C-alpha cells in the first residue's frame, strides 16, 4: 500500500495545460505550501505537515515530473525550468482558494520556492529554503576535486539521452545512493517510505533528469538576469542549511544575504533530510518564520500572470 500522510486528503489539481499535481492537503488556517526535494516525494514532509496542520492549511504537492504528478515530455529548456515549476505552485494554491501563502521547500523544492518568491512576491508571504544555495551560487562554489560530491549535477546536465539511459539502467542503486549518503540518521526514512521514494523515482527518470538539466541552463540564466537587475526576495526568508560552506570554502549566509532583504540563516547539525531527521526542529523554525511580519503587497507591485482557478479531481 502506498504510504500517506494521516488525516490528509489527496487531489489531482490542474495547474497548466496537460499538467496536474498530485497534492495532499490537511488542516485549516492560513495556508502553507511545502515542496519536496530529491530523491523524494511530498511524503518527506509527513511529520512537519502533521505538526503544522494543527493551525494551518498545509498543502504538499508532488512537483511536476515527480511522484504521482504528471510528467510532461521535455519539449525545451522551459518545460522543467524553476520558473515554470514555480508557476505550477502558484496556480495550485489559487486552485485551492489561496491567493497568498507561505512557502517552504527542500532541495529541488527549495529552488522552486526561491524562484516563486522572486517571480510572485504578490503570492508568497514567507519563504523557507532548506539545504540549498541559489543555483548560480551552487555552480560557482563547486570547483576542483570538491565538486565530486555533486557528480549527479554534472551527469544530469548532459544533453538528453545518455544520462537517462545510464540512470534507468540502475535506478534503485542510483537514487538509493543519495538516500544512504545524505541521511544523518538512517532510521529517519523507514523501509516503506524508502520503497515509495525509489518506486517514484524509478518511474520518473526522464523528468527528474530534465529538472536537473534545467538547473545547468535556463535556471542559471533566469537567476543571473535577476542578480544583474538587483532583484531580491522581499518577504521574510529563513534558510536552514548544513555546514557545507566550511567544507567547500564559502560563506553560505553571505551568499543568501545577497538575495534576501529579511534573512535568518541557520546552520544545522542534521543531515540533508532534516524534515525527516529532525521534524520538530524544522516545524519550529517554520513557525518562527510565520510569526514574522510579512511585507504588505500593494496593487501592481511585481505582479505576474498565472493560470486562474481550476477544478479538482
């Protein structure tokens, strides 16, 4: 049986032409959207979501191309750009009746959340990013032999064909490698959850590779254009991050300060899968973020166009 978040209902929500996101929704109150990372699904938020649902409406989708969400064929660099995936998230929230919402993302989901904060400041009231750097900064700090820790980034950056075939030939070994290597606590991902992650990734190799390929191309272009234009995140931002900076020789908080006006950056001792390893700590950090005053959004300030509400199935 497929694991679920107890007490949450499941929907397939149309967010773009031919794309529906599988979404778990629970609780009531002000909305919080939680975006998963790699190589996971919305289930990575199961503990944090249950905690926040006590006083928030919690929305946990599988990202485009992941889990039980639709996986459109890669027709160009924008199919899996973070700009496109961020637009999915805003459309999802609006379909569920929320024009404004807090947003937290982990890993790949954090990159989508970051882009949503830049592109849709009228929608995102608070932003949390867990264990990533903005894409251009990530590429800039990977150099020399230390870059070997990110070998998958370079593999999946290659043109379509070879990386998909290589990964599909040993999908469970490839995705399982990261579940094992990045876990600070091996019991944080029980066997049934691990099996669900591997099953989901096994069935999504082309779209997962396309997501990563976008982060070696069009996502960098979008972020560098915003950096050159001086665009920054205007809402309160919290970043939770392992101490990769000391290992790779960079100041993570300084890199994030260049992007966020109202930043609280925390270096944590948990492993990469912190929402599963230390859910109480993550939930506490998110509640502290939500307690910070947001920036009122006036008419026309940075507004972008997203698809209108759509029916649920």
